[in-house]
């Protein structure tokens, strides 16, 4: 029988299975529901607690990082309240509160001029030195992140003692099953020194996911966005601090099988 290209032996046909991509450890669209967003929005509109400004700005900062497209509803009057608060801290030489608030304001709107003066930066440097000598690595990491946000070009050049101290913090949180604390510490470390080994294994991601579900079930909408923010930063391929603020490069999402599986060959009719 002469060869006919239109005659196809279906037994010789094979479909190659597409290469499987690893599932993202955390994905905002997948892991945060519409109901979650509604609850977080409700928390912003009806804050509770004595430190309203501090609580509010912390929530806003988290939501800004989780999804920058969300409307934050910060008007000029409220922003001025924050600026006035900064000036109050400056006058009182309360540099701890000053740098805490200024860092979050810079993340929320990096276009605003906050006048981070030399007194504030010198205070952070002194705190870093003091905490380093005292092996107070959690406080060290908090101030190191602030310093990095204020000065993106900064190279902290951590020595091996500091690196070991950071690793010990994460390992202790793992042993204590304190996954919220783990996420916060690891997030700060990734921002000020992306080269640090953060021990982000499967057990760590599962622990953080379980904690997120616990916060959801307990209606802990003050902590929920903070944990989600930490997890997004930790899931990022790259974290950069630039003049535009905190910039995250997220991994590409897993392609749908519907688009990756080759189409079934057309059946020829003879």
C-alpha cells in the first residue's frame, strides 16, 4: 500500500505530559478569599484598641504590600496626622517610635518627603551596635529593616556571629511552633539581607498556612494581614528596596493544564 500522509496510525501517537511546575508556596489570589478582604476592610473601617493610629497604619502597610491595587482611603487630613506624629516623636527624641512610623509611611507612599534626619539614622546605628553586643537579634533585625528602608544602598555586612544569631531565632520559632513569629523574623531578614538562609522548608510553609487558617477561624483580622504580608514577601523571588519603596518580584504562576496539554490530534475521516 502506497504511503498516504493523511492516513494516521493512532497507535503510534503519543501525548507528552507537560512538565509539572511547583505550586507557589503562597499566592494572594489563591490564598486570600473575597471574604478575607471584606473582613480586613471592615477592620480598617472599625479599628479597636487604644493605639488607633499605630494599629491602623500597620494594617494599611500590610495591605499595601499584599495588593497595592487596593484602595487604602488615606486622605490628606489623616496623612497630616501622621506627619504631626512624626514631628512629635522628633521633638521628644523618641527615635524608636519615629523610625517605626516613618518606615511604614515610606512603604505606603515613597513619594512623600519624610525628612529622615541624621539624628534618627544615628539612633538606629547605635541601637544596632547595642543589640549586636547584647545578642538581642530580634530587636537588631527590626532596626536593621528600618535602616534598609531608609537607605536602600546600605550594606549591613553582617558578620558570622550576627548570621548565626538570626538562624537561631528562626530555629527557636520552629521548635516552638511559633509560625507567626517565624514569619515576621524571616520577613525582616529577607528585606535587609536577602542572602540569609531563612529555613523556608515545607514544614515552615505548612506551619504558616495553618496559622493563617487559625487567624481566619478566630477572626484575628489584626494579625491576618500581617501574616499574609510576611508570607508574600517570603514567597517573592526577589525583594528590593528602591526609591520607589519595597518592590517584590513574584514567581510566575503555575500554568493551567488546559493551556499546557497539547490538543488531541484531529481524527481524519476516510
